C-alpha cells in the first residue's frame, strides 16, 4: 500500500510541474491551440481521455507524443498507470507502444496502430481505424482490440467521437469475444479548456454488460503540454460492483 501511494505522489508531482510553471511556459496572447488532445489535426475535435487515439487522425510523418494515464482507486489505494509513446510512421499512419503498470509493478505490453481513412472538412467529420495487441508479461496471455473511429463536429463548440469494435481475449488460448462501443461528447469552453463525458461499454458474447462513465476536463497548459482530469464510475473490472476512480492524463507533444 505504501508503495502505491509513493508511485501516485510521484506521478502526480510530475503531472503538476507544468502547471506550477504555467506563467513561464504559456505563450503570449497569440496562443495557438495544440493537437496534444485532439482526435484530428484539422477539425480539432477533442480526444477521449480513457480510450484515446494514437495521435490525431490525419497524423503527419514524424509527429510524436508521450503521455501517461493514471487511475487511482481511493478505496484500495491502488493506482493503474501506463506511459505511452505515439509516433507518426507516415502521413495518416501512427504507431503506439504502451507499458501498463499496477502500482510499481510492470504488468503488460501493448502495441497499437492507427490509420486515417478520411478527414472531410465540409462535413465536419473524420474517420479511421485502430487496432492493438495486449500481452500479459507474466502469463503471456494475449488479447487484441479492433475499432472503427468516427469523429464529428456538430457546432463551433460541440463535437463527439465514437468507436465501435471488438476485443478478443486469450487469443493464444481459449478465445473469448467482447463487443466495444465508446462514445464521448465534448464542449469547448475556450481554446484552452474542454469539458467531456466519455462512456466506454463492453458487452460479452454471453450478454454481460459493463461500462465506465468518465466526466472529464482537458486543459492546454501550453502549446506542448495538456492535462486531462476526471472522475469515473466503472464496472469494467467487476461487473457486479461499481468502482469509483480518480483519473489523470498528462500529454507532451513534440
């Protein structure tokens, strides 16, 4: 438990450093909104905090981002967190490497790829697909996700992002399938501040429904740093019990 709190405090300290020096790193009045937390480069539709993208749709070759998401359970004192590296391999094609941890223990390896299908400025929408493989470091069990992505700009301040797909558990053993449906609605309060409501849903082949609901706030600290924070109610890990989580993601683009 002590180790969990130590890791959480360290992670929180790293996340707060950019905020504490905000006056120095914030640009002058001509602030240019970054793409650190966007789902596309052109329409600037925000990106969900929990089930995020591999760089924005319409990524350019050489674009790079590092980020880390942490979920803190106040009842157990545990924190699940994962540093990520995202890189544009080519125009419209991005790769991600992620290392999920439980407290101070490294648990899994994740590799993702994402391809942009289209960005239609006239219709205010962007489409693509994402797929990743998740390998348990200890048991070697493997799972994979594949999702279709649709981002929509509804008005100047309102937008949404939806993902529809499936997850196959234990590919290298007795495969089991879950169906995924993620929907997030965003409201841009200002060029720096965005509010969102993210709903992640999983339905097993047997009909068991699980969810995570995460109200969230995104704040662009500078043209390079974005902080996302939220509180979640989740049954993803325990279908018969709702967990309360505190979440934060720190993003740095280059």
